[in-house]
C-alpha cells in the first residue's frame, strides 16, 4: 500500500472521508470514512487536526498528487457544506472529489467503486451532490451490512458500533479502501473498479 507524505502547494484532489464527529460515534458504522482517514494518517505519522472549510484537514501527497484529506465536522447530513467550500476554494472539478463512506446495501467489508450516481439513501452523499451541483464524483463505498430484521431502525443501525469480530473485517476493508482511493487518484476510476469491485 502506498502512503504519502505532507506537502505544500494547492490541492489537486479532495479525499473526503465521511463520518460524525464526537467520541460517541468513533466505532460506528456511519463513521467508516473517518476510520479510513485515521488509518491513513496513523500510517503516515501525520496529524489531521487543522480546522479548515468546516473540516479537519491535512494536505498530503497520495497517489502521486497533492490531496487535501478532509474529515467534515458538520455532521454527516451537512457534509456537502465543507466539501463544496473546499472544492470552490481550490477550483477542484467534481471528478477530483473522491469520497469514502459507508453503504448499508453492501455486505460487511465489501467495496464498491463508482464514478457517479445517486445518493442511494445516504444523506451525506445527498448533501455533497447538492453542494457540488452534480452527482459525477468518484466514490469508494465500504459495506457495513444491513440490519438482520426489516423492522430494525436504520438510524440505530448506522450509529451502532462494530463488534470485535466485525472490526477485524472492517480493518481489512479500510486497507483495501485506501488502496482503491490511491488507485483512483493515480490510475483512474476504471482501473480501480477492475481491481476492487
């Protein structure tokens, strides 16, 4: 796995990792994006603690590009506010806004790479689409599974914590998600789809 380093200069890509801030959400399904960002930062020995564009940010080299790693601090449903602000500031086209997030329609640990598409019921993605004005931006969806019973409240499910056994699967999926993100940036979405879907 290639991990970058801290750099200077204008960002060429946004790597947006979705989640909800606060200790109570740290190990929850909806925070899979934050977990990916934390894994990336830990392995690089960097910190993502600069508050800018209503997000914790760090400018890194990743996939051969200058990438602004973002963890929006707006709560999930308003993530587009942070993303839109950063994209406008750096004049980054939507096809260089890469989002890592949870997907309840995928089995736990399964990845799905897309270059565009609807929100699929994910309010964070819905808000990003609204603020970018397009649904054409690459995504790495990480499966968190669905509740076993149809009457189970979906909100309770996504803010529920992973078990220790599930967390092992999640950790492996996070490594693959970061590999997929690096591949999208360096080689394109099609190559990443062929390798990781």
